[in-house]
C-alpha cells in the first residue's frame, strides 16, 4: 500500500472525479480520472505516482501562449511577472549571497528576475534539457546541470524551487539532498500553490503534493528548524524561506479546512449548460473547465487580461481581453478573492463563479 509522501501514514481517497479528464501543468488536456488522497495522520493532500505522470514530464513543454515567459500577475491593475514580484519581495534575504542554484529552471524565468535585481553567479538544474542552450546563454549563468541532483559537486548560498516542489514524488528525500548542497547560513526559497486558497490545484495532474501552510511546515521541520513564511502580492501561493542555521522558527499552525465539493458540482453544471459561454483565464485550471464545455460545443472563447495572450487562440478558440467584450456570460473558475476583483472591474460581463454553482 502506498504511504503518505511526508509521514508515511495511511492514505484515504477523498476525491474521484466524475469525468475522465485532467490537465497538466504545461496546459495540456490529459484523458485520466483524478484520484486525490489525504493522509489520515498528517492530513497532507496528495496524488499517487502513475505512468501517465512520467509521460507528462517526458513530453513537457512550457505553455506556448506566453512563448516561454513567466506568468503575469496583476497588482492594482498593472501586470508584473510572477518571479519579478517574488525577487523584489525577498531581495533583502538574497543580498550578500554569491551563488544560486535554480532547480526546475524551465525556461529560466527566475534566473532572469535574479539578474534584474542582483549580481549572482547563477546555476540551473532541470531534468528536461529542451531549454539548456537558452539557459547557458543567459547573463551570469555558469552551468546547467541535469540528470541527478546528488551528483552536483558544489554547494550554494541560495537554492530556489519556484513551483517545483509540488512536482516531487518524494519531497522528504529531496529536502535532505537540498540540505547537503546548501552552504552554512544559506537559504532555500520555495514557492508552491496553496491548496487552502486555491482548491483547484488538485486538477493539475502532475502535482504530487497539494500543500497548505501546515502540511508544508510539517514536512520542512523534519530537516530544518528556521522556516519563515513570506507574504507577497501573489495570490493563492505559499512562499517560504528556509535558513540553514540553528535558529528555530515561531510558526504557529492554524486550523485549515478545504472543501472540494465544488468540483463535481462544476463538472455537472458544465456538462449540462445549454448556451455557449466564455471561460475566464487560459492557465491549466481554466483549460480544464473549458475542455468540458468544448466537448459539448459550448465553449465560445476565453477572456484573459494578460497582454501576451491577446489575439491568440487556445483550444481553437479566440482569446479576448475582458475590456473588449460586454453583455456576455463568462464562467469564472478561479478563487473567490480574484473573482471579487474581476467582477468589479468588468460590470458589463455576467460572471458565473464556481463558488456559486
């Protein structure tokens, strides 16, 4: 029997979706039923490895809609790259460091942000070598590693895992390896989706772990003592800095509850909708729900504020900026805190919130 990937406790299946559809983190539709488990001991929410997840990684390619660039986030209506927001927020913790290893570097967006704000010797690690030559050509990049993290014969002042840790099948083992590659007084930067703020994260097929602050802390404290959660302007995500010293963190765990009842309700609703409607967003969560509409020829198109996605198509449907349309109906699958902001900005659009179904 498969055990919890944090505490080795017994797992209890809590979700099985009504349809045989999922979506990968590189925004591709996958024909597979989602099975979600929760540990009876530590309450960590997770998936179990299967061959399909391995296939996702073998064929992994960054979302073509943004041509390898980072996700755009909006602050007071202005667009910023997610990694720019992150680095500018935690820059005080990164100063006076010399070397950084970015794990799961992808197209190198975090490295680019580091170059904007800091002068570091940069190193990259990724199992996928598709963007190796691009990364190696970047300013300040000294080396691109692949295959086996354990075989890297160097230690670093900073190790970053930006939306990578949720993809790791055995996160506790990975933490121990990371510690062996971290210099004394070095830091590890981890950013992951928050399952309490964004329950839709369970839809992402290749996310093994769905972290809350509690479950992430319970994992990290098995290897480190100084763990600091950082508040950023990026919604629905958890950012943490781990310091490789002997100080102890003062984090106090809060009661956490996640309600997943919306999922099968939303699937039923979209399977039975009678008119064509739009879907807000083009990231994996929106792609998942849009694919259900598309199966029934009820997907009219997409709304997205990201300027990089304008005048493009997704699932063979056009992408519009919401300011360019009115008197339309749009399904809004994202979290309530984002929904409230968008509804105020575009009063001429009838939004159907996933929470209201």
